[in-house]
C-alpha cells in the first residue's frame, strides 16, 4: 500500500483523513406539492449529513470520502415566513441517499422520489418529524428530487517537487549520514499528519532527493497558507529490525504551499534546526540547509473523473471455510451464526460491501469460498461458489451474499488448507478480460489463519498487479498474520521468481484491531471500511495512468420533460 514505510517520528498522525476530493451538489426538484392557496410554493432544501452539518440553499459543497458511507437526508419546505424554525413552514417531502450513490450513478446524477417520510425526530431536537408535525401522510409520494455531483476544479492539482540538502549533521560514527525527509500536513486542531516520505540517500551529507508528486489536497488540504512541517532524519537500519528503534533526528523546518509555489529562489532555502541543540548551544546556527530545486503543478485526472465516465467497480468476496475457524454450531467458532449479532466474517463483509456497492450498477457480487469439502462428493475446493452455481457465482446485493454464506455453512464441511491463489486467479481472469478502464475489480478475502500457499499467492499477486484489480485481506481471530503483512507490501514491494509487482495492490488489516477499545460496533466497522478502502482510488488511478487510459466523458441521462403547469 502507499504506506510511509520507515518513519513514525515526531508528531503522530492527526485525527482525520484528508478527503479524496470535494464535490458540489446541485439540487433541483420536479412536481413538488403546492401548499399555497393563491400562489406557487417557495421551496427551501435542507441537507442533513452525518458529518458536521451545514445548511445552504441550492448548492452544497461536501468533502467526499470513497472509503466512508456518507449518509445524506434532504428535506424540502415551503417557506411561509422569515422564521428559522422549520416547524413553522410547510413540509414538502424528503429523500435519503449516500454521497456514494450520487457519485456512482451515471453521470453522477441521481433521481429519488420525495416522500412524506416516517415517524422520526428532528436532527436538532426531540420534536416530531415533519411528516407528522405538518400534517403529512407518511410514505406519500410528493415529487422528485434530482441530485448532481460535480468535482471542484482545484481538487485536481498535483504538485511535483524536488529538494536537496547541504552540510547536514553527521550522525553515523563510521560514515556519513543516510538522510531522508518526512513531510507533515498541519490539521485545524494543531496536530500534524504524515503526508509524504522521501527515499533514503545513502552515505552523504549533501543529498539530492528524487522529485516526487503529491496531490495538493494531501499537502495542505486546499489551504495554501497552512503550515507544512518537514523533519530530516538519518536512517538507522536498526529501525528495520526492531519497532522499538528510532531514526536519528537531524532537524526540522516549516513552510507552506504558497511559499513552495514560488519555486527555486532565495525564499525556498531552509535552515534545518534541531530545537534541543539550539537550547543547549549558544553558538548553534543550524544542522544544515534544505533547498527546493524545482516546483511544478498540473491538473491530473481524478478518481471521480473515471467514475463519472462510467468505470464500474466490481466487488468479489472470498471467505475462509477452513476447520481452524471452529465448529459453526458452537459459539466459540468464528463462523457461529448468533441470532443476536453478526459474526466477524459477516461484519467485515457488510462494512466493506455497503460502500463498494454504490459503484456497481447491477449490484451483483460474486461470492466464493475456499478450504472446505463441498457436496456432493466431499472433494476439497479452494474456489467454490457460495450460491452453488459455478457458472454464475454472483449474488444479488450484500444481503444476497450473506444469505449464500449462511447457506454454505450448513452444506459444506470445514477443512483446509488455507490457499489464496485460486481465488486471486479467479478474479484476475475476469480482470484480464476488461483492460480498457471500463471496469475495476476489488477482491475481499476474509480469513482466520496462516496462509498455506505463500509462493503461489505471491506469484498470483505479482501477475494481478498488471491488471485493473485490488485485493483487500481482513484477518479474523487471534492468529499471527505475519505472512499477510508481507503480502501487503507497505515496506517492501512483493516479488515472485525475481519479478517485482508492478503496483502495490494489497491491503491487509487484522479485524481484532477494530473490535477493541470500547467504541461501538458501528463506529468500529466504519473505521475498518475506511482503513481498507482508503487506497482504492489511488490504486485505480495508478492502473489507468500506467496504461495511458483517460476517463471517458460523462454522459448524464437527460432531464425528464417538465410537465405543463395547470
């Protein structure tokens, strides 16, 4: 994955992820109820989100996160006075959707029927829902709302920078330093989040680092005056062996995007200062200097460009049916079907699937199992369809996948071993048939154990890295998942038979990290989905760029004809 590898020095990551982009929602309506006796209604739209909300008329600007389920609610009112109390106005209807539903629709345009809603309470109090308080009939259809999402233009900018340093402090006893830099974006609460790490330049006090490209939103989140902190370190090989190790701190400096945008100049030569040395030594000046050699910014195609152009994300799930999961009829089993709550497999599947399904128009998801003896002959299979149909293993919606999973638990015998290669190759065969950018494939593997076919799986992943495909692995249970970390490839790109993977396409997370700490199950699963899906947009773009595939122009469906007014 796009992990930052070695350093975790200084300030830790900040509290929230940077959005993939920002989108503007345009709202229009058709055939609204007419609540005024002598004139037409004066409609007002109120948007409720599950993030810090805002209320604006007509156009709404929202941060967009592919990896999160962003629920939206639109309430329509006929304004009858200047009162800010919505209960004083006539309620015209409401609609619910997710931001992903809008973005994932053809041309990022979604039509939803307006209804009078159900019995709930207002978001800002305990008052009855509009449908009840204003005399509406729950469930009554009352027009159509049309939602159009457009990406803001300044979210496309990508900056390319190159730096060098001069006369850095010598940190190694038998040689010169091995310097690298870590860039941090400042957050609104004063914390810092790592946004880039350079490569290590070995055995020099005057390094020249390679040029690197970074989205402007990742560097400063669109605020050109926001502080950017840069720390310079001497790489310590002991850090690679022991997590308790630490790279040697050389010094730091701060800048901003606006300063960097000046390019190579006297304003972009920075003194690298070690605060501790500065406090201890009166004659201390600096620990060297860092100079910006070049700066360029250009607009690139974004994830939403491809989605608006019709790229579909095809989701496949593969579930581990090996005996190490335990007898499904016993409550200690990872496959136990409790009448009160979902097991770990179902929770992980639901968390990821509910988000990805918004980007698949037919909502048909292939579902596979591996590591079980299957009927009728009891042979061991590592690639069997959960719905029993080898010719078409697709299930209707996430609910259909869960139903097929439950049915399989009652018909197969858990066995072994834990082989990944067959399901990876299964999805890779489908991806190899569609290389034009119209489809991108995501495989979710949920497993409890140590992988048995490591060599074959590494070869399958290396081959899949050339295809429009990403792999998510969620490890459930208490097993050691060291092999999964190797497949993830954050620190070292995976290789097989001397061939290195063209792209990093695997993300692994242990499920247990999301069920501890006291947070509610819902919040934990949202965090799981966020962590495993956050890199999918960049992985999709990396495939498209490597193949020179440009997004197709968006082809939104035409507006329906407006019926004549009586």
